[in-house]
C-alpha cells in the first residue's frame, strides 16, 4: 500500500521538474499538482516537443531512421511526453495565468566516460571526449539558430504570480518572457 501525503496549496515558492515530466504516465496531472503547490511558479527542463522540421525529417530519411520515431514509448509502457511550448501556453491560458518564459538549448550525451569527464582540465582522453560533445552541441546550435532543426531541449517557467525581478533575471540569462492575453470574459 502506498503512503499518501498531502501538501498544502502554495507550500513552495517554486517547483522544479528537471528531465522527469516526460517519464510521468499523466504529465498534465503532474503539472496541475505542481502549480497547485507552488506560490510563484513551476520551472521545467524537458525534451522539446515541437514537431520536427522538414530538415529534421530529411536527415532521418538520409540516416535511414524511422521517420515515425517522433513518438516514443518506454519499456515500462509510458509514452514519453515531450512538452510543446505552445501546449504549455494553452495550459496557462486555461488556468488564467498570464506569464510564461522559455529558454531553448541543445545538449548531447556521448557515453558514460564523456559524462564523467570534468568540465575543464582532465587527461587527454577526457579533453577529447569533452571537445567532441561541445562540438556536437555547437553544430546543433547553429542548425537550430538557422531554424533548420528545432532545439532539443526547452526550459519553461510557468508563473502563477508576476515577479518582475525574477523575470529580469531570466531575460538577462537569455530567456524569453511572454505575456499571455487575459481572458476578456472573466
């Protein structure tokens, strides 16, 4: 039997969901719960669920990869949900919240050895692995900035309450803060 516990509304300033939402069997339920227990907002970092662009589809064909692999399932049976930024905006609009911020980025996982390599220094093999990872990320960043392929990851801050100082900090760090329209019928 599972032990259930209840957190009060607005128990935390923020809720952080990092690389986990896409594993949840009911991701929207998790987002609603996160919004319930936070006071200011929810921050998520997840795979970017934007539809692959034409170039991405062509690259898949050239690499002889399944072009339908956009939909992925885990061995335990969960669909691997990747949030689409527009869907997150719609969720916020449905809950009558007006501020959301996004940051798009790429990452790359090569292997365990590269993952364990220090960010600076290290032996020749570690430096070589690190450079291969950084080179792959730089190449993907160039393609993404030219809108040829979507960014692989998205950071999103879903605000329940406006916080001008946090918004300024996000903008200074390269995030885009978006004011969503207010429901004219409320």
